[in-house]
C-alpha cells in the first residue's frame, strides 16, 4: 500500500467494519476540526493509529485535543491497527487501548513540542534522492 493517506483510510475502513460487526454504528469524523478523534461509534470515541508494522515497544503520538479527551472521557479509546503497510486487511492486527490501561499509559506520557513542516508536492518531486549521494557538491540541495 502506498501513501500515508491510503494506509490511514484502509485502517479506518477496517475499524469501521469491526465496529459494525460489534453492533455499533461508527461515523468517520476525521475532517471535523472540533472532534477530538477519528471515529464516533457510540458510546466510544475512537482514535485510530495506523502502523505499518508492529507498534510493540514504540510510542504513540497523541495530539493535545486527544490527550485532553482521553483524560476526561472514559469512553475514549485508541485503536492501534498494525501491519497496515502490506495492504491486506486480513493481515491487519488490532490492539485496543481504553480504560485503566490507557489511563496508566497517559499518566506516563511525555509532552513534546515539534514543528510541522509542509512539503508541497512540487518541492517533494524536485527533491534529490539516492543519486544526490554521489554528487561532489551540494548544489542540488539549493534549488
């Protein structure tokens, strides 16, 4: 599967199917700025984290609004969908963080500050790759 959006979309579709099979009615709310997570599947509020391989031993990035909602709302869940990069939903795996387990992890969370640097398509397409490693000068980086 190619592209972060394709991976995320596949994970969201898969989680929505699982939620429907569990008797809930999930609604994709990713594009509603005021909503703190990806899905509303009453009574659950679900943030989906799509991971290409395994999340074992790694950290989960949680946005400020998600952290606030998770601390306040006992119905907030993080669904970690693993093995997404290979593209076959029958090979996806799921870990569900909620309740005391999620609260315990949140209590140990470390706040970080970072910058989001936009990388427009034209700039991406013009950015040198492996071929730049053999260039004797750095002129290709200055375009």
